[in-house]
């Protein structure tokens, strides 16, 4: 039996059963590969699990998310190549995930770490052996962007966007239960969007409206002042660890988040250690339109995440915002949410930089 599957809790198994009636054995062979297994120690919430500001109900790993994406794609396409592209789409996720995009200056798009995907796949003898077994080329599964069911541009509905909305809402925010997820999921089919491209969409207007209105408050968390402050702090402290030679970027693709947290606490640099302890104990942030002195204060934008689904209309699909005024107004209100220009914490922390070290 698959090591991954036998260790799943009952709630996760029931959730996966909604996404796909069967859990293909061939897929589990890939899930059990070392390069995928390491994702169990990386959170979907990008460092916020380690802040006292947040109190999530459980842990949602990048590995579980990746499996869920693959199952959604398999359910709707029964195409191994597309399902594997979905499974591998986060195989290059580093420790603290999109915090490293923040470190790389890519806070708005959060795609800077994807460049290692093909390299990691080609470097795995186990994955390459399985691909050879299944007659699949690396080029067919290393870029999930080429499959519109797997991925597409915001605010369209893709398997990736669908899954983390479902699982974060279920396991972290308790925004809904399995019955609600099944209600939404079972109303989905593949429709043609305004560009004539396949896209997941709802069959029923009322279900689509309910989904949009329920999910907007969840999406509001992802670029909130608190979220951006936590992610930028992790970006800065990891960069500082790198500057001082305690860590290098390559290590972030091998260590778990808990291991990196322990490394920060035991690195021997008392300034970094105490700053990290203060960060973990902070229960609130500073947020305002002006910078403040003598405290950690940054100005950084986040990625606006949301879904405006298609709903079945005649022989294709139309955006729910094109046929329902309430949804259109809700989306516009969400897009215009005011975020603070400056955010930070009530303690001083000045990150180390390579320039200062010279």
C-alpha cells in the first residue's frame, strides 16, 4: 500500500473521494516519490502557520494540495499527462513557499520559484523511471500552464485554484464541510469560456452565485495586511540567514519548515534568534499609510486571488458577473478593498543585506 495513502486521516480521505471516485494506483506511485514526499513539510499558508496572529484549525500541506489538484484533473479529463502536470506543479515549492517569491521581489505574481520544476523532475531517477513506464515525456508534464483545466489566469476557475479554495476552506478556516464541497463540485462540468477554451464551470446559476459569495471572504485573507507582513518578514529573515551563511537557497528545496525554524533559533546569531522569537510571539501588526521608525516596517504588494466562475449558458459558459449584478458588485467591492501601504510589527528588525556585508 502507498505510504502516503495509508497515513491519510479519514477527513482527508473523504475529501479526496469527493474529488475522484477512485484514487489511481499509478498516481500513488508518483506521490510516494521522495521529491513529492518532502512537500508534506511545507504549508499552503506560506509561513503564517508559525505566527501567533493566526490560529488555523489544522495543517494543509503542499503535498496534499498537489494530490488534490491531480485528482480534480483526473476526474474531469482521465488524462495521465494533465493529472501529472497538476501533481508536479508545486514540486519546486521551497520552504515557506511564496515567501521566497517575496524574497525574490515577486510578491505580486508569485511564480519565481517555478523555474526548478523540470530540473527536479529530471533529477529524480524514480520519477523518470515511472514516466518511462507510462510512456510520458518530461516536456508533457513539467509545465501545467499548458493545460487550461489545470491552470489559467485569475479570475478563471482551474483545478489548482479550485483545490486550494476547497482545502484551505475545509481544513484551515472551517468555512464549509464536506457536504458543501460536494454540492459545489458535483455541479461542475467543462465549459467553453469567452475565448473558446475549455474551463471548469458551474451548471447551475444559484450554486455558482453561492460559491462566489462564500469564497470572496476566504480570498481576502491571502493579500491582507497581516498576511503580507508575515510573508515579507519570513522573506527577510531567510535572506538574512543566507547573507550570514547559515543557509543557502538550495537548502530550501530539501528542508521542512519546522527544520528551518529550528535552524533560525539555533544559528548562533542572537539578533536573528531574538527577532524570530519576537515575531512568533506577536499577536498584531502595524498597518498605516506612513512608515514608522524603530520598528520592522515594509511596503509590499500582494497577489490578488479570487475566482469569477463560468456558469452554463446556451452551448457554452458566461461569467457569473455578466449575468448577475449582485455578483458583479461583490467582485468589484472585493477588488477595491483598501490595503495599508506600510505594514510591520511592533519590534525593530533590520534585515542583513549583502551590500552591508561588503
